[in-house]
């Protein structure tokens, strides 16, 4: 592979902008596809040396089969998570799957904190009220963030960055992770999940989606939480059972819900569906609650993060070309 040809899937204008800028020092041939990679679009990979995917591209057995047929063995993810790749099959077939593990964790952490502040101080409501010239404060009462206990689930890079931001507000911090991060231990107390649920006023999710963490936040978990708890999920949608969250909203157990990710976001996010009827009733219901704030997977979306993602993705492909390891390989 001298001048590698790379198919970049799920690409938007901003991806092209950041990838082209980063590519000045790599000189790859980059072709941008707006379409999602999945079994029905997999034929597009013919003639390329590597592909680059994003969070909602579906790299399942069928896609891997097609990649194999086309002689492609390199999948460069432009994200940290890799739950959208069939890793068992990819490993069996000898693929190299790389990711971008540590790009600006502060971008997601700051978004999580922005969601906490917006929900607490009801900025989403105030914004529309003021535009209607309604200056009444009824219903906008907030609390002091610094007086609250925040429970962080997952104390890796983003969890730690969130804790650093929240410690600036003076929050009491609890956290849970199967592995202790010594940096996190300086800011927060590690507790078991039940204690975190029982004592936290705000819970923020920063662990990856795995078989074990799938629907981690379900009916049983809500039952262990404080009344009026705030839940923020900027990690992966399927960490939360959305139907159980609706029940918890109705009962008042869940007082505030901030979602940057949603289990079935693959059919919704990253495109303009305004003017269309949405067929996901659970999502529609969530949007109807005044104490629910949804953003469309934009936690990562800062200028710094985009340029770091582009640079690392292309470095990962360059290393693969040279037969080198970067440490960003998923296995
Ligand atoms: P990381 O790998 O640095 O940290 C994840 C931590 O979660 C690790 O310490 C791990 O031990 C812990 N963990 C694993 N399973 C757990 C469980 N069942 N319970 C509690 N902790 C568990 O990952 P990083 O960079 O902090 O990213 C975290 C997640 O954020 C990613 O997996 C991804 O899903 C999500 N993300 C979301 C973005 C967005 O735009 N909204 C952008 C980037 C990442």
C-alpha cells in the first residue's frame, strides 16, 4: 500500500474538513461516503485498502465478509467505543480494528456537565419562554450544583474529566468502576453500585457498552435511587432501558434525564429528519417530557476533538500500513 485509498463512511461536511486538514501530512486518497456502512452498502468497499467508520456504522458478519472478499483488513474507527463491530468475527478473520481512545475527553465531560446545568437551571425552558416575552420565573427553580452528591459510573478518561469539572463546583463525588483509577481516587470515593444509587443526587454514565453493562440502568436500578434523581447518559444509549426510564419519570423517581445517546439512535441521529413523522414511540414520549433533555450524540463535537479524531484515525492507518502497532488496536 503506497498511496492507500480509504473509504470514509457516515461522513459529514465537518468530517471531510477535519480529515482533509489532517491528511495533508499523510497524503492518503480519501473518498467520503455520506451513507452508513451496513450489509446493504457494504459493496461500496470494493477497491479500497482500508475503511473508516463512525459510531452507527454496522460492522457485522455480513459487512466483514464483504470486506474480506474485497481484500480489506483494516477498519479505522473514528470514535472511542467499538460496540458496533462484531469483534469475535473480526478477530477470527484477522482484521485490524483501530479506534481513537483518548481524544479530548473534556469535550464529552463538558457536555455532560452542560446537560446537568441546563436541566437543573431549566435553560431549555427559559430560552423558549424569553423568546415569547414571558419573563415569569415560576417553574424555573434550580438547586446549587455544589451542594449535591454526584455518582460517576466509569472512571476512565471521560469519567475522570467529568469529576475534575464537578470538583470545581464543590460537589461531593462518588464513583464506581471494576478498576480503580488512582487519579479518580484523589477526587472521589469508590463505592459499590447500590451505594452510588442510594446516595447520589445526580448519576452520570461514563462506562462502555458491554454485555455486562447493557441496560445497567433499568427498573431495578431506578428502584435503588433517590427520588427526583438526575440521570445523565453521554456514553452509549443501551446502558439505559428507555422504557424503564419513562416509568421512572412518571413515578417521579427520575426527576431529570439528560441523554446525548439513545439505544435506537442509529435510525435517528446525525441526519435532518425535521418534517418527518418519527416511528419510535418511546423516543417520542421521551421528547414530550419537560424534564428530559436530548442531544443527538454531540458530546464529542468540538473543534479540538474533531482534529484529534482525524489525526489519530489516519495515524492508525499509517501504522497499519507500516506493520506497526499504536496501542489503539481494539484487540
Ligand atoms: P475509558 O476506556 O477511558 O473508560 C471507561 C471506563 O469504564 C474504564 O475505567 C472501565 O474500567 C469502566 N467500566 C467498564 N465496564 C464498566 C461497568 N460495567 N461499570 C462501571 N465501569 C465500567 O473510556 P472513555 O474514553 O472514558 O469513554 C467512555 C465511554 O464514553 C465510551 O465507551 C463511549 O461509549 C462514550 N463516548 C461518548 C461520546 C459522545 O460523543 N457522547 C464520545 C466518546 C466516547
